[in-house]
C-alpha cells in the first residue's frame, strides 16, 4: 500500500552554528543550519521552543516577521533579534525564475 509519494530524499553534510545570547529581557539559544537545500536559505531553530524557519538576512530585516515566527511578545526584543539575524545570516540574491 502506497500512502504517500516521496518528493525528495536528500542527504548532505551541513555546517551548523549554535549561538546563545541574552538581551535585556530574555535569553536565546539558536541553531543555524547552513544547507544547499531550500535555495540556500539557512534553517534557524530556537532550541528553547523548537520553533524554526527558513530565513535569510533580507527577510530578517522585517522584525515583525521575526516576532511572528518566534512568537516574541515585545517589539523591542523582536527588533533586537532582527538585527542579530541580519548580521549572522547570509544575503540571498533573488532572480526571476520564469
């Protein structure tokens, strides 16, 4: 019985960076997985909550997106995280695909 159709099954050696830091009001522990999958966007995982997202530096500039993805309560904390991610994540060059 075939219940699903496999879309991909890839394996690669990746670079993972673990970063822990504090701000005025919170502590954060993140794992950043640098991969060639997903158009080269890193996978950022909050080690405390398990929340994760594929995000590049340009997307991290949008602090409201960072706030929503990681469910940050305070705007200032989300802005601090956005600045941090912008400095740590690679930039992506966008090209029209079609």
